[in-house]
């Protein structure tokens, strides 16, 4: 990739769906964070320093937007929403803006814009080959809007991070190994022009032990 940047892919904090609990307020594929997940989100923001991060991205589902809310507030940055960062095999690809207004106001305006945009990838047709294309679209879109040397935070989902990592590292399908991806875990990749990309951290959760 002809760019100098660091991308930190982050799995959202623990959601109601992760613990098998129902939440009447949200769609089963769009659960909120649990109290433990909200605490993970608060601890995540301790990892990052204002002025060092160029942009904060999240999928258009409430659990990723909630996860990045404390970090975005600390950094003084809005949450940029990219619908294509959705979970693999989900029935829906964006949350209700009203839920964002209540639980992740930093992402509210971006979610309103996303809700009006055309759907590029049909959630009902989320095969591995399509997920691979979706990951390429996400990374290329993010990098096309970054400045040289930027550090970028991207909050997405456990089932999709592997596709994003493989695209950045130049590893195609089929998948020959599984990634350990905990809630609120951080995976960092350093990209340098005309050089081999470097995986600089994987499933990093030291912030949860503070």
C-alpha cells in the first residue's frame, strides 16, 4: 500500500449479545454494550493521547459507536461511521440514529448521513469472498482520507477483524488460522510506502488490567 500510516483495529466492548442476553430496546443483531462493555470502553480511551490520532472510525452499529465514544471525547474527534465495517452475517448494517443520540452522541450526525446512503454490500450476501472485498473497500476508503503518517482508530467486530488484518498484511483466502479477538482488543498494523506491513500488536488488552 502506497501510504505511511498506522491503523489500530479494535473490537467493540462486551455487548448484550456477547453474553447471550436479550435487550428489548435494540435489534438482536444490534445490541448495546453491557456495563462491563461500557467499562472496557472507558479503559480503552486511556491508551490514546490527544494529538496523536488522526481519525476515529466505527461501524454503523451501536456497540462500536458506544465503544469509541469515550475515546473520541478525549481526543476531541468525531466518530466517523463506515457502514461497511459491519459484522459478518448480520441482518442489519446500521443502527437507528435515535439510539446513537441516546448512547453515542459523538456518532449521531455521521449515522444520520449513513442511513441515507446507498447500501454497497448486502448483509444477506456476506460470503467469505464478499467479506474479503468489503475489507478491501473499508481499508482503501479509510486510507484515502488520511494524511501521511496518520494513526487511525477503527472499531469493528470480531468476525470481521480477520478480513481487515489479512487485507492489510496481504494474506488472502482461504483462512489457515484463527485470530484470538477479545472484546475491546486492539490490533495495530504499521503501513509504509513500498515496504512490508508490520503487525505491531495483536489482541492487546493491557488497558483492561489498569
